[in-house]
């Protein structure tokens, strides 16, 4: 939705509103609540800058590094589980 305001998703066709009452320009990159340009904080350490709300900035700072690390750990765990499964199947096939 680049360059467009976000809708409320309701059947009324209205525009989403920020907590301050202004029309929202987009969602927070962490909690997905609607934000206006005055209520957002720009994040660092990513491929591109992201806007997050002030509440999320107070909780975890303006960096998305923790979120990326969590994603990489989750993917690593899934790959490790697949490796264990393949090794178990290879062992089972040899023992037959």
C-alpha cells in the first residue's frame, strides 16, 4: 500500500485513525496499530527504515534487530528439526 492511506476494513469505507485522532498513514511495524506521521518513530538497523509507535519504541527501542534474530533462530530450529528427521530416516533405512 505504498503511498496510500490505510482503510479501517469495515464496510463504512472510512479511513483508519491514529490514537491521537489524526488520519493514519500506515501501521506500526511491530504491533500493527494505525499511526500518523507525528506519532511514529523511525527504526534503525534494517534493510529499509520502518515506522513504529512510541509505545513499541519504549518497550524495545527503535531497532528491529531482536525481531530479525528471533526469525533467524526460528528458521534455524526448523532446519535443525528437518536435519534430525533426515538423519533418523537414513539410520532407519540402513538398519533394515
